[in-house]
């Protein structure tokens, strides 16, 4: 595999910003969206457990229902694809067993050869549950998926806007997540910036590298 050049990476990341105004007439091509979905699937996670579900909303009627639950933000309505990232709450043995079965399937091995891995995963989950940090730990994983998504989108020339300004309980109700193991954490609008979005030309503000990075 030929690596992406350093300049191409930095160009994409400098081009990216949190879009405030999308062009509702522009739709992400199917092939490009498939690649972004695959980027979500390929996101790394702690112990590889993938404690998430990704809900892709393109139906204008569903977007219209979600917009009030996002404090009326226009990005929900005007973006091409609206991504909702949900976490698996109180993750336990059933999910671990599902992961073990998938590992065995993909690697062509017997599931019982993964018994030590299964025990290790359950010990870690049980310890986190006992300490009251299990759901927090798994929610952190969802943000890794979000970072993967916005970076991959930038590399493909797709604009995004991560949105924490939402009402997760209302999202769960609208998207049919209520009563399931999954609940909304964050959303991300994806599409293409409008030509008159003034935020596209505002300089990106970051601390200097020497203020953030320590080399030892």
C-alpha cells in the first residue's frame, strides 16, 4: 500500500472545519459514502469490542423530526447524510461472546481457542462495572469512531460537523433505540459546505505545537 503523503494529510486536516451551513443540493456519492461507512467499521476499539452502533439518516422526514431535538440546528436538515453514533450500554458477556464468535469466523479458528481472551475481556468489563466506569469507558470508544470518521471524510473531500448539541433521549426515541442496549452519544452531519458559509475562510485556531507536544 502506498502511504498518503504528509502534505496531503495536513492539507486535508487544514481544509476541514465544523461546517455551519451545508449545501442541501449536494449529495455524497454512493461510492464515497460506502468508503466512509467502511472507515467506521474499521475503527479501532479497546479489546476490539466495537461497543457501538451507527445510524445513518438520509430520509428528509426523519431529519425533520431530529432537527428540533438538535436545538433546531440547520445542519441536520441540510446535510447529505446525518450520522448518529450510539454506545452499547452495560456491555457484558453476550457481546463478548458475539465478538469471540466473529473472531473465530474471520480467522478460521475454533471459538474455544479464544477462551483466555474471553476471560480477559470479561474480567476487564466486570472490573469497570464494579468501579462504576463501564459506560464511560465504552463511550470513549465512540469518540474514536467519530475521529476516524471526520478524518476519513476530510481525506475524501467530504465536509462534516460533529454535534454534541443534541438531546440524546429524544434521538433514541425517534430512531428506535429506546429499549435497546444502544443509546445516542453524539451525531455528525456530513455533506458539502455551502458557498456562502463564512466559517470556511476563517483561520483555524490551534495552540502552537510546542505548547502541546512534549518530546522526551
